[in-house]
C-alpha cells in the first residue's frame, strides 16, 4: 500500500520566509511556455507573420492575468457562488486557495482575444500557437497538487492506491497523477506532434479542447468530488459538466470545413 509522503508545502524556508512548491510549479509552467513558445514561433507559419520573442512575453503576461483572474472568478461562480456572494472580500484571498481551470480558460480566451485585436490578427492564429504550450504547464500544476496532497481521489482497491493521511486511512486513487499524465504529458505530446505541421485554422485549438475535456471527464471518475458540491445531475461532477462543452466545441472545430492555414 502506498502512502502519500506528506511533503512540506514549502520547498525553501529561510527564517519566516518560505517559497512554496505550488508557487514554484507556476513559475515552471510559465518558463516552459516561454521555452517551447520560442520553438513554436520559429516555425515557418509564424515567422511569416513576423512574431517575435517580445510578442510571446506580452502574450504570457496577458495569459497570466487571464489565468489568475478567470480562475478565481470561475471558482467563485462555478463552485461556491452562495458563499462568495455573502463574503465578497474573500474573493481576494487567493492565498486560501480555490482556482477553477475552466474559469482560467475563459480568462485566457479573453486575453487571447485582446492580443489578437492588438496585433491585428485572428483569434485562432493566437490560440493555435498557445494550445500546444498549455498541457505541459497543466502538468506542473497537477504535480503541485500531488505534492500538496490536495484534490485526492476516490477510494479504490487497485494495487497502486495511495493513502492520504491528512484525509483518512482509506486507499484512494492518486488522481493528481492521472491528470498529470493524461491532460498534461500525454495531451501535450499529442498536440506538439499534431501542431508540428500547418493545420487548418482552429484545428489545433479544437484538439486541445477535445483532448483536455475528454481527459478531465475520465479523470473525474477517479477524483473525489468537492465535499460542498458532491455529484450533480446524472451522477456527474461539476468538472465533468464543465468539460462537456469543451468536448463538443473541440470536436466541431476539428471536423468543420476550413482550408485556411496560418501560412
């Protein structure tokens, strides 16, 4: 039986000053965006548009704002609207946790719309560039979840089940690792290979939406639903209901007739 190692949430402590693992995971996610993004903008389809490293930095800055603001507002609206409507100042308490991927995605979409307008290009030119860079960043986030021992899975008797002592002594799915491998590493590799050749506009973005939605939907069967929500209609979690529109939209973007390419 595996037991969660109960890592210290602080990676580095110097007196009263501490750098937390989750903060480091965010930094790693942003760093990989810039590193892999430089490879993306070197491809012919983006070189013809004259994109520079400065453009990539501006896009990251806008995306970070979208992730933080959208992720926090999405959590308050999707998961605990009643609490935050009566305690609005608590929305600002980011250090207490509570971020929604789906809300963060909406925030990033708005950031990409702004970026596309500013650079006089189309939304899908921007989103097709960004999509292959997102899953590896998500992988760092899920690794942070595992280190912190949060977002644990449902009870199971599988041989790789893990006990999370801070929860109870029941063997549970290490669902953070499932998401790290699925919506992180696997989806990232698939998107990187798929996007290595020019594709019709929107297809790379569509594959991301379809792939993430499917991986998240499946992983939610192993992930313990939020205690204050439980399972919703049809026995599905909030994460699954929010993933369904992604799957349908992603499928549409992939199969729709469209011959226009970035180059």
